[in-house]
C-alpha cells in the first residue's frame, strides 16, 4: 500500500468553512432524538449502517430528502465520541469527557435509531441481518461502519495495558493511560509506533510524540528522554510538502525515526517492545521503554470481510468519485470503512458527505451522479501545545489548502482551530 493510502480520523476542514455557513441554515430543522429500540419496522427507504460521523451526517441529510420516518440508523453504541480530540486528551490538554455525547443526542429527530449490530449484508435481496436474526430491508443502503482496532494482533496486548508506562490514544479505554505514562516518565526510551496497516488519522501517532516532547521540555525531563518514532512506513508523511516540514521539526527536536519497523510484541512486565524489520522479514529487535505509545493495527469491521459489498481486502468497494457502490447502484459507502484511496479522517467524511448527498439525490431520480469527490482530506498535525501544521491534500497527495498562507508552517491559529473550532463544527454542523 502506498504511503498516502495509510496516511489517515483527524479533524479539519476546508469543508469546515463551508459547514459553518450551511450548518447555521440547517440547525433550525434539527432536534434531539433520545429513544433507542429494536427496529420499529422491517423496511426503510434509507438504511444507514453506523452511527459515527459519516452515518449521523448522512442520516441528517437523508431525513430532509425522504422524511425522518423513512430513515433508520443501525448503531449499538450508547456513546458517540469525537475521536480527533483524543490526541489532546492523551497529551493532557483536554478532558476525555469533552469528547463524548450520548448517541441519542446526535441522532436527527424522528430518525429511527436501531440499537443493534449488523451481522450480515445481503445486497442482492436489498436487506441486512441484525442480532437476534432480525431482518431489515431497504431501498437505499449507506454503509458507514468505520474501522476496527486490533490490539490483539500485537502479542502481549491488550492485556499489556494493565501495566504502567503504556498507553494508546486510539481507544477510550487507553487514552488516559497515555497521559499517565507521560506524566510518570523519568528517563529512558519513549517509543511511539505506527502499524503496518491502514489507520485512521495517520498523523495522530506523531502528534502525541510532539506533545510529549514539549511536555518534557516544559517539566525539565527532555534531556533524559530518548524519543523514538518507529514506523512501518518508508516516509514520515505521505505528502512531501508536509513531510519536509515535519522532518525539520524532528531534526530540531532530536527525535530518532526508524522506518520500516512494525511493532509485533509488547512485554509489558519487562517494559520491552519488539519490532520486526520489514526490510528483513523475520528479523526483530527489542527496545526497552520508559514510555510506549501504541497505534494498533486496524482493518475493516468483521461483518464486511468476505461480504458481497466489499473488495478482496474487506473494504466497501465504491467508486472513488461518486461513493456509489461499483456493483450495487442502491448501495453507497462513506468514511473509514470504504476503499477510497485517501486518508481516513473526519475531514474526509465532511467532504464526502456533500458529494454523497448529491450522488444519492440523482440516483433517486434515476439520473447518473455528476458531483465528484477529489479525495480531499485534512490532518491538523499538532506539533506542540500551541502549534499545528494544517495538512490538506487530495487523491494525488497534492496540497489542497484552504487558507492563503503556507500551511506547512507551525501556527498558533491552526492549533486553536484544531482544539476549539473543529469540535464546535463537528457537533453543531457536520453531524447536522
């Protein structure tokens, strides 16, 4: 897989600027939905699988097209998280509670929330199966199931998180352990990892590293820290303009980068991390750590593996410009669960939702989709407690920037956009 293929849920948003205007117009028609139940009906005109950013955004859009009573969202989780904030939670700059809201509070009013899990998809019969053998049929299906974390694919995890000095910003259960490990650091190796799989928010493994370095400088521990970034990739970032800027920061801050290194085992009782050298398959190296931040291997949700809607690797197989399924014209995909060759971020979801809205509108009228998604995505690369490089780019890994400035420069304004503006845009506009 190319570097850009795995460069991945950051917040951002050229679409955020657009959402600010559109969101204000739409907020009046959006209310709270607090009830959850098993399916009230066995057929919906639009069925949405997944209650994350993509699923909620699209259910809100579909409500306005076909009416709330004709739309249902299948989502088992009681809590909806704004995960891009977890970088700052792990770095001690935000509280975990600020990233969470009840799922019912983000559901469009009147849309049916089916609190269950999808167990199988049968697009040939226009239906899906839920837990307890419940069958739901649909006219149009939107798949927004996100991406799955696989800590268990690293030997010694997830049980290793029971030990101190190890954390991960990718899970609600381990993100606060990152901050604890950061605070408890005394001296030695601080290791930050990037797995040999596609990931959401591929900038996040670096962001916590830069925050940690800044924290130790502030607390007088920097000279005692040997900071290492062990990445399975062959580059620091998939877009050259931003990669060059990051490499300058890495050099200035005396951070060691080891490419083509994949974490395969954690011996938490010994504080040892084992990495495979991807250039020499089977060859491993062991590093002692005083702090370890783990970015887990990730993959498509189990229900999509070997599904009729998925490609050979398990990702929903959609046209990269229209987001319409390549085989089933009444099936669509959005976000992390798709095989779109761009980074898996909330910014990408924001851009995709507008395109998909237009696509479905035309399909409903028996017309061919015309709106094209250019692969726009964004990742605010946090490089300190008040600095961000705002990376924005397209399918071709070319910068696609919002502002008339050099966004490869660290800026305080972009940090406030990441930390304060983007959460507001997410809760009040993208989801609505």
